[in-house]
C-alpha cells in the first residue's frame, strides 16, 4: 500500500517564501520568483517583478493598477473553483473572504492536500466572496490576531459608534482612517447597510480603488472626491482616507474632525492613543482568535502551519486540541503599510 506523501516533503518554507517543489512555484513570494501564485492584492503578498503570475481576475486587476508594468511578466487568471495542473500539482483557488479577489490556494499532489489561506476573515462582507472551508491534511494559516485578547465585536455596532459621533457633533466631520484596498470599501458598505445615504468624501487613493471595485459590480452610493471641496461643506459628513494620511497637513484643514480608525488593532488602546485616534473602530479584515480556532475545526486538518502573526499562542492552542502545529516564520508577510 502506497501512502500519500506528507505536505512537508513537497511544500517548503525557503528564504523566498513558500515553495511548492513538484509544481516549481511560490505562493506569495517575498522576493522575485519565476512562477508565483498570489492570494490577494495587498503589497505584502503581491510584490513586483515576478515572472508568470497566477491569481483571480480581481487580484490581477488590482496588481496591474498598483504595480503597472511591474505586476508580472505574464498573467493567468483562475476563477474560484476551477482546477488546473501545474507540473504534477492540481491547483484550485477558493474564496478567502479577505478583500476583493482574495483566495486560498488548494494544492493536491499524490493524494496529499495542503491549503494555503493567505489572509482571511470569517465575517460576511458584501464587497468580497465569503471564506470557503476546504478539508485538507495541512492548513497554512495567518495569525495576525492570534491571541485570545482579539475578539472582534459585531461590525454593525462599530458603525453605529461612527454614526452616533456624526449626530453628536454636527458642526464637525468624521475622518476615518482605512486601508485603501479592502477596508475602505468594507466600511463604505457597512455604512450604507446601516441606512446612511448622505454623500461620503474619499481621499484620491480610496476613490480610485472604489472605481476598480465598481468594475467588478460593487456599488457604494453617493461618494465624492474630497479635493476642491470647501471646508464648511464637510461639516456633518464622513471622510475616508488611508491611515497614514489622517495626520497629514490637509487633514488639519478639515472642520475640527473626529479622527477615527478602522482596524482590528484598535482593540489595543495604546495603539489608538499613539495615533491620536478619538474614535477607535474595531473592524478587521482578518479572523479573530475565535474565528481562527473555528476555522481549524471547519477544515478538519490534523496539522496547522502558521505563516506570520502571533504564532506561539495559536500553535499552543492547536496542540492542546490534538493537532500538530509549527511556525513557518515567513519574513515579509504582515499587514500592509499605507502612507
């Protein structure tokens, strides 16, 4: 009887990232690779100057927008659920629920299956396809919020705080820091779902990315560029900008803004204080502690590999529930920075 090879014999963490030996490709390489499968368009996963790039159509579009000619020498799109063979490996992409086009990579070789999650969340998000659990032998997970302290509150409750501040201070505006890819669109969607239909003003980087989302069928209601708008016109309105811009000079030209930040890190009060955030909004595009553990149950993998994040606590918890677990410590992965 022939036993299926363990994934550790054919899927290996190396200095350039996670490498699939029988397929001769990297997943989210951290340095230039001849062949790369990209899980999603954030800059810590979708890097410039790779050779042949495989991803969803949405991720390819995001990479072309952000990286231009450096988005890859060639591109191949793969729809969710479609299977292709690369070398000797069957490859399939399934939704990760992180941002538009985000995907888990399902790898099958000689009866052995590994699933590489990329970044993911389990909350429903109208701006991207929901996470799809896939049974596997090894589940390769992120651990951005892999500590028991990180238990995200309901999204709607956080948006209600934002709208309450808007009503409480009609002479001010609310300036929300949110990543231009994924978080901003999700915040917009949540605001509209709460019944707020007034104009929302957008920083240019966010407006451009919303336009790309709209090409894939998303709608965000009345959104407008903030440039050229008179200061008093912002009173009583919401403005979205990348996190690194909220403290910039133009932000101080707003009518006494209530500075908010939408991030899972807003659970940590010191982080909010360091960034002078008056209204922390705990809204994350990553799974929290309970959702990480639920995902392990849902995929049924006897072994968990952790790529980046709070590795130690998650590994310990996995072993306490009878699973094998290890840290890959892939350098270069983590929440993308925007300035």
